[in-house]
C-alpha cells in the first residue's frame, strides 16, 4: 500500500507555534528544578560538613580535615557564584547577570574548580 504525498501540512502555522510554546514551557522547568534541587542539597550538605568540622576542636587539628574545610569553602563559592547564575539563565532563558559576570563566569568556573587544593607550603 503506497501513501500519496501531498503538499498539505496537517497543522496550521499557528497550531505549530502553540505546540512549540507548550513544549518550551515544559522543557525549561525540569532543567532548572533539577539544578535547584542539586544546589539546595549541595549547600545543605556542605554546610553540614563545615559545622561538624568547625564545632569540634580536635577535628580541626588534622591536616586532612583542614583540607576538607578548604574544599567546603571552595564548593560554597562555586555554588553561590557560578551555579546560581547558571540556574538563573535556565529559568529565564537568557543571560540576566550582565556583561561583567558573562566574562567572569568561565573564569570563576576555572578558578573554583582548580583552586580546590592545598598548596605544598601549608603544613
């Protein structure tokens, strides 16, 4: 059985535009809500670790725990200066952070990711 090809499109232009808007509304929510959930979980978990390490004086004496504290601080900086701006761009589907942050965001990503280590001079 052979189907005949016609030049008629089953939907009008306005119906296609309406479907595209519906798809856009439903596809922007999962990305931003997933990123927001990860942000909240990461902030709570990181703060929980910081509070646990900073409350007990014996834990602060270990070099490993000082390293973990520095990583927690680095993670919080990354979360607040990079991830929040990215979530905002997902939600609004445009860049609202301005030109300066547009230029700084890749630099902050690289700095925060590469600065999560302790220098050899610290003992």
